[in-house]
C-alpha cells in the first residue's frame, strides 16, 4: 500500500489542527481570560466524588460532562429520570511490514466503524439512591447489536458502599474498569484483552473508606444469561481489586493510586482460548493460544499510577496461572508502562468512588474559541502467551500518540506504533499508523 494512504488521515488531522489554531488565534485574548478564570476556579475548588452519587449504574460509561457541544437528553418520567446518550468511534489504520511480518499476516490498510452504542440510564424515585443503565452496542466485528453494561446500582453510604446487580465490567485492572472512550490510548493492552473478559453477569460490591482512602471492588459472576456471548469464557468467577488512594481532590493536585488485583474462574466447558489484537481493532489476532483444555484459571498483579497535575505515570503487570491436566500448569504474563502529559495544562480527573480515571475535560474548548486539550502519550506494552506446549506468541509494542480533546465529547486521536511479534517461528516487525475520531454524549 503506498505511503500516501498512511499519511492521509494525518494530513486531514493536521489541517483540522491548523483550523482550530486559527480559530483560537482570532479570539486569543478572550480565550486566555476564560482559561485563566476557569483554571483558577478548578484549582481553588474541591470536587471529590460523593459517596451517595459518585458512581452510578453506568460507572465510567455515565460520567458527567461539563463542556460539551451536545448534552444528553434528560427526561423526568415520574418513577425515574431518563437520560439518553451514546457514542461512535471511526478508525483508520495503515501498516508497514518487514518480510517476516508479511509472512505472519496480510495487513491491508482500512477505515471502518469501530464502535457505536446507545446508553439509556436514570435514577429511580426512591428514598435510597438507586440508578440504572441499559447499554446496547453495535459490534462491528460480528455486525450485531449486543447488550453491554446493564443493571442497577444501589448506594449504601452508611457503610461507604455501592452494590451493582447486572452486566458490567468485572473490576479487574484500571484499564478494564475504564470505558474505552476515556482511555489514554485507542485500545487496551493486549494481555488483559486476552485474559480478562470484557463483561460479566453478577453482583459487585464497591466501597471506599473516606478518611483512610482504602478501596475495594469484589465481584461474583456466572454465565447463566451470557452463555454464547463472545465475552463469556467462564462458567463462574470471583474478582477482587483492593487498593489505596491518598489524595486531596479528584481534579487537582497529586494523586497516588496503588492496587492489587486477583481473579479466579472455572473456564467454560473446561477449555480456554486466549487471544488479542495488537492494539488495533482492524488487525487480526496477533497472539492466540487456540483452544486448549483448562479446568481452573487464576490471575493476579499490581497496578500503580501517580498523577502530579498535568502529568501521569502508570504501570500494570499481571500473571495468569492455568491448570490443565493435558498441558500441565501453565503460566502467562504481560503488562504495560505509560506516561502522559497534557500540554494545555488540564488534569485528568479521577473518580474517588469508582477508583478510575475519567476522560480529559478541556478548560477552553474549540467551540469556545480555545485550543481544546492536547495530550501526549507514550506507552510500552508486552504480552507473552508462550508456555510449555502452548505457543500463542509474544508481542511487544511501543506507542507514541497525540490526543486532541476539542470538547468533552469530541476527540481526535493520532498514533504510531512499532510492534514485534514472535510467533510461527518468525520475528515480525510491524509499524502501525492509526487515526480515530470519537464522539459521545
């Protein structure tokens, strides 16, 4: 594929950036005054999430947006409120492969719809805070509409807790807890994508001690209602995420987040298949164990993040032990290291009840005549699915990228990736050229 096709989305993005800069330049004085005023008010305020309403049934899917072009539709139906939201992701990707990579996979350049979803949610008219959400997503890979985060969240602030019943993320790993729209990179790290189901049906208990800043997320899940879904790879599982977050405010100052994750599960039909794409939705599965006999899976590992203002540094690393009578005791492992810098001075906010990072909210949006928020990211990820007779491959990738948050609900992402895959007795090197336009309500 000619390189001009790789450059096409970059040229368009550059043109858009120039247009945004010209708009901002025309209103430089007003934008600067507005940015200084808003930044001072944020710096002087304490916006910690409250125990009673800090997290809803939508969890990270339902975070409030302050500076957006279009707001969610909101209705009062008497017994409950109703909010209607959604999101769309559109991707473009091109590749440059060495000879070994071309032997491993044929990778055509392509632009396509990544994700489209409709989110319905609200708060019941009840003495105790009870929220609900129904999420429906169009899966471009299967070309089907699927039920996503759906259920009820019951707040019990008397014991610093929330209880969720329904379909949700298990609560293992910061990256898996966060909704994909809010992440600092386009896709999650390959190892947790391969080993941790995206969703599960069950009950979760979330809590935090407000003075000591300890938090927990415990969940029990089963597949009675999700049998046959693409994410349903376990008959049942138990998940625990325990951590400590000393902090002053969720949107200012220095934050330290440290947690330990553990999960144990019985694989569906006593077999397991671990596989992941190379942080590129349009690509095939670079690492893939194929299906193998397995009776029990245990996984554990730490996550550590520090956010001194506009900077953020983080790492996660996990080990998975799989019991297999035929293959023996198997060990797989992988993780990532990431650094981000918000050039325009914003701080990535953090939900102190759900214990996850939110998306970046620009202080002065492009619609207001400002520059939006610009974030530089550098990430390294590694996943190893080779052990004993299972040869799923080992993949590493370095990803520098740029995020431009035009408003709270409009974002442009540009990424370059350099990946190395050891599989099929070959060591293939692939360069990735990616662009994404995302909008959400």
